[in-house]
């Protein structure tokens, strides 16, 4: 019998998040021919995003558009998703391993009595099984797991699985009326964004990160300029955050954000194990450090021994010329 796969689409700042297309690709790998693929998208004034999403989904798109869903709130979102899940009876639900996905996934798994695999970075399918790979021990080891049955809930780490391509056909868009819960135990009053970068750190293709070696708030400026030229995002080590050079929203590592960009440029970062936990899966790592013995060079693909305040502006100038 054909099974039903559902992706919970994520919208941020009025845009569809890239990780939703990556989750759809994960479904494309995991499912069998003939299985159904549907999406649930929630928010306010999101019809244009649902239209965009419809190019990537073969089945139906369930749109729940309501003022209460403009800002993420676990209770409201879960109530809305629950309404659709009841009709879809999914075999598997896929989400991004983002703050929202990590919050919703266990609630959905509990509701469906499903098994859950989180933070999946790759999926392999053989004739007999589907294997999901996820990092362990802050990225020092990996485990491969498989489900023994359904229902299943999977969260996919951003930037690890290639995004799905648009399909030849468009999905049917179905509008679902939202019935708010009679009592919300919490209400989100406002969101105060701590970062002003144009590119989301966890989805950036290029991250320029600063450590204690940047020495001051002003020391981050050359890094911001390099990130701007490369259309990347700025990150930081906890050393830099603890020293007050930047906001903790930029922290990458075991107790910060996990990033897997195509290029990670570590400037004045020593390479402590807790920092590596958040960036070691990056495709190419470039380290700039004035200490040739810095541990970061052990995992770097390219290393530049030098003063970051000399090297970073030179890189910015050269990239500006090359990209002009
Ligand atoms: P340092 O280790 O002080 O390194 C600074 C580097 O800058 C040095 O290598 C130096 O040679 C270089 N440098 C100095 N000046 C220049 C210059 N002008 N040009 C070039 N290079 C220069 N850390 C994280 O990053 N993320 C986490 O999530 C995290 N979680 C943690 C959780 C726990 C429980 C614990 C105990 C620690 C955690 N840490 C985390 C902290 C971690 O152990 C390190 O202390 C921290 O990563 C060090 O930051 P840093 O590399 O910027 O600083």
C-alpha cells in the first residue's frame, strides 16, 4: 500500500527556508515509487510561499494561514499541524533540524506514537532498507540507524542534503481553517532579533567566524566586510562571545549553533573541541591564525599563518576583484 510522507515547511522572514527543500530531498530518497508526498505550511500571509513550495511537492500542500501563526508558538503550531495530521495519517513526517523543527518534532512523534531520528545528515537507501546517518559525541563519531516500522519522524540538519529540484507538475494547494486552542498557556509577545546579518547563520553557504583573536567589538568589522563580499554570515567562538566582542546569537559550537557551510573561515580561533563540534562538518575549512601550532590547523583544509587583521582585509580585496 502507498504510504504518505509529510514535510513541515518552515517560513522565516517571509521566505521559505532552504532546509524545507532539503527535507523534501530526504523524503525523495527515503520513499518508494508511488508513495504520496504532502507539505504543511503555517504562518500569516503565506500564499505566495505556498505557491513557491508547490513546485517542489508532488501531492498536496496544506496551507494554514492565520494571524495567530505569524510568530512561532509551539502550542498554536502544534494545534494546527495536529488538525492536518489527523486527516493525512502519515507514515513519516520530516522537518528541518532548526529551532522550530527541534521543538515540534518530539511533539509530533509523541502524538503519532512514532520513532524519531534527529539531526540526520545523510540518507542511503538499499534494496532492503533506508539508513539514516547522524553525528554523535559532538561530531567525533557517526551512527547509522534505520526504522523498524512507522510512523516515523525525522529532522534533517540544514546544509547537508542537497535541496530538491523543482518538479514538472505543481502540487494542489488546500487551505485549512485554523481553530485556535481555547486556552493558550503561553503567548509570544515579540521577537527581538539579536543579529542583523542578511544571511541566516545556520543556512549560510559561507561563514566567516571570529574568535578571541579579533580582540574587540571593532575587530569583527573586517570579518563582517569579508562576509558581505562573499554573501556569507558572521559567526563566532564562545571565546569571542564571552569576551563581549559579539552577541551569543553568533556562537558556534557544542553549546551554540551547528553550521555546515560550504566554506568556513575561522579567524583567530584556536580550535577547541567544543568549537569544532559546531563546524567540523563544513565542506572546506580555512583557518587564519598567527600561531602555527593552533589545533584548528589540524582540521583545516587550508591554513594561513598570519595576523588576521592583515590577512582578512587582503582576502576581502582579492575576492572583491575576483567577484566583480
Ligand atoms: P582562544 O582559545 O583564546 O584562541 C584565540 C586564538 O586566536 C589563538 O589560537 C591565537 O593564536 C589566535 N590569535 C590571536 N590574535 C590573533 C591575530 N591577530 N591573528 C590571528 N590569530 C590570532 N567554545 C565555542 O567556540 N563554542 C561552544 O559552543 C563552546 N561550548 C563550550 C562548552 C563547554 C561545556 C565548555 C567547557 C567550553 C565551551 N567552549 C565553546 C569554549 C572552548 O573550550 C574554548 O574556550 C573556546 O572555543 C576558545 O575560543 P577561541 O578559540 O576564540 O579563543
